[in-house]
C-alpha cells in the first residue's frame, strides 16, 4: 500500500505560507510558453496543413494520371 501525504502543507506550522513566484519563476514560465509557440510556428511554416479534399479534387482533375497511381497492380 502506497500512502502519499499532501505536499501542499509542510509538517511545520511555521512553514504554512502561500507561495509567491519570483521574477525568475515568472520568466521561466513565460519562456517555456514562448519556446513552445516558436517551435509550433516553425513547424507550421515547414509543414503547412493541406486539406485532403483539395488534394483529391486536384488528383481527380488530372485524369488518367490519378487512376494509374491509385491502382494496386
């Protein structure tokens, strides 16, 4: 049996204060969000989203070339 005690309060009553973030804590938090969005936007620029309906309509309008590529022969 694993019993997990609460990490919200310490065992000493003198340590029961609310956490207030410092500028370093806030900077790390904002930096991680910014880093995520930079990587996300770089990914979106490198691999843009292409709708499958548009690709299928372009392939169908190409005629015989589309039928040759989709056959299982």
